[in-house]
């Protein structure tokens, strides 16, 4: 979101509605989050409805007039969807295009053809990280599972030795690297620079994925030695296609938005003059909207046409790509509403005071809050949007780099110890044919390693930059 649009939204934002003291606000926060957790876990209510009801409960417990709470919630929902809604939609279209055209399969097959033996886990983490850039986690899992099972079976590898690196690559991209919904919402909430966050996110992601992927998979394979379940091998999308896109064209399309956004960040650092013509050009082409839109338009020619897709099929593909994100958009929007309710009731100010009184580093506090909400709700997205709302005031006096690190601390915390209240837990369990105990020993431990390693690297970077 541009600075201008943030200022416009701020002008329309409701006046703060707080009159409660810290004790009452603390109780209100705990009660609001407890309502959300209870509705999601006990009553299995959709996260959108749970966040909406939790926001109203928060306002009520804080003693705020409910009409003003409703105004705050709807204003937050609207500004969040305005900031990230189109980006999530464009990312979904690009991901669907990549999967259905066979472009993803082309990348997989090309890399696997050049890897064997000890290099295979490293090849899997590379594939997952590249493909995971434009894809939602669940889509990436469905796309890569056939490859994981095929490689494990044909190469006589341990399923965990191949599967854990693939899952680590997808999970790290999902939690730390925009344009995934979680990082985008956190960037919007704390007004971070997207290019800087992307650059630092990649810097943190590389060692994190190496440790949680290929290195941890050695131990996971010893703890859980299971064969690849043949019943779970689905058809690969490109098996029904006569031809598919080339490796180079597919890779260039995936990396195009990343390159444009990083180029903008680099130009901003080198030139640092908003009126300079070059910087103004890169401010446009490197904005997330233009970068993702460019990738989608380029993908029509580099992915759709080589696969032999007609105009009608491309139009249908866009429809199918947009359909699954309705729920995600609503959750993200409701999370923005919850965030605005937290701010307007004075909770953000309370968090700021607590961090000063207790001398807790802001980045560590952000990580801990995200961890707590993740453990309670099971949703990385809910943890991210809720934690971002709580710690947003901490970013007010931060530098550009430290604001980006705040986003990454939230993202790292949101991945901590996936367990039975997380849909991803059951997805991995069923696809890999594991029992609950085996899934905890592998998937849950891997998620915890990602969270702790990424969180530690964020704190380390904060001491350096």
C-alpha cells in the first residue's frame, strides 16, 4: 500500500474509542482472543466469523460503545482488503496458471533430472522454494505430493528424507516471503517497506530452509521410516497435456515479480530521491500490484500459450484460480478488522507500554504473541494478522529495516508447532499416510525448527543492521 493511500485511509479511520485502563484492556484482549480460539477449535466455526465475533467481544469487554466498535471493525476490514486483496488475487491466478499449464511440473522434472543420490533432498527443497513463491501452501502441497511420492518410490528413498525438504521449502515461503497473504497483511499493518521485507525475508529463509529441510530430514527419516503410500499418488496436472512451457520461461515468469520488487528496493536505497525520474519509474514497476500483474500477463504468453490453452480456457483458468481465495480474503479482512478494533480500544498503546515496562525487545514480543495465537488457533494466517494488529504501534519509531524484521518476527512465530488444530497437520498426515504421533515427530517438529531458527536469525539481524 502506498504512503498516500495509507494517509487517505487514516483520514477516514474512526476516532480512538478507548476509555479503559490497562487491567480492563488486558482482560478484554484475553477474552476476545479466547472467544476466537473457542469458536475455531471447539465449535469449528469459520475463522472469518470467529474473528468478527471476537472483535465485537473485545470491544464489549473493553467497555467501548458497540456502534463505534462496529465502525472500527468495518474500517479495518475495508482498509486491509484494499491493501492486499488484489495482490492475493493476482498471486492465486499466477499459481493456478503455473500448476495447470504444466510449468511447475517442468521445473520439477528439469531439476530432478540433474539430481540424484545425496543431492535429492537439496533438489526437493530448491523445487519447493521456487514453486512456493507464487503458490499458497495448500496448493503447493497438492502439487508436490505426487513428485515426493514418485521420487521416494523410484529412488528407494525414505519418504521423510524427500518429503520434509519439500514441506520446509513451502512452509518457509508461506510464512516469511511476500506475496503470500500472511506477510502481505503484516507489511500492511505495520506499514513496512515491501521490497526491504522481501530482501530480508529471502535472507532469513535460505538458512532456515536448509536447517529445517535437508538437515532435519536426516533425523526425521530415522524417527519415522515409512514407505510412500501408493494410494495417495494423484495425477499430475501436465499428464493430460500434449506440451508444456519451457524451464527457462517458467522460471523467469515466477521470479519476475520478485526481481521487480527487489529492484525497486535497491533503487530506493541507491538514489533515495522521491522526485528522481528513475526512482519514480521503479516505484511504479516495482510496486506489488504492477509486479504481480506483469507476471500474470507475461504468464499468459510464457505458460498458457505453450501449453496450448485457448482464450476461453485462460479465462476459465482465472475463474478457477480466484474461486478458492474467497475464504482467505475474508479471513484476512476480518483479521484487519480485529487489528483496527485492537488499536482503537487502546490495546496497541498498552502493548507499547508493556514492552517498555518489561524491557522485552519488540521483535521477541511480536514472535511470542504470534506463537501464542498460532498454538491456540492452529492458523498461521490468523496468528499473523492478529499479532500484527497487536504490535503495530511498536513500529512507529522503528527504522525501515527493523520494521521489516518485525514483519518477519511475526511470520516466524506464526509457524510454531503445527498440531491437531491446524488443517495443514491433517493434510500432511493423510497424504504421507502417517499416524498422529509420526506427524508430530516430523511435520510439527519441522515447523517448530522453522519458527525458532527464523526468529533467532531475525533477532541476530536486528543487532547487525
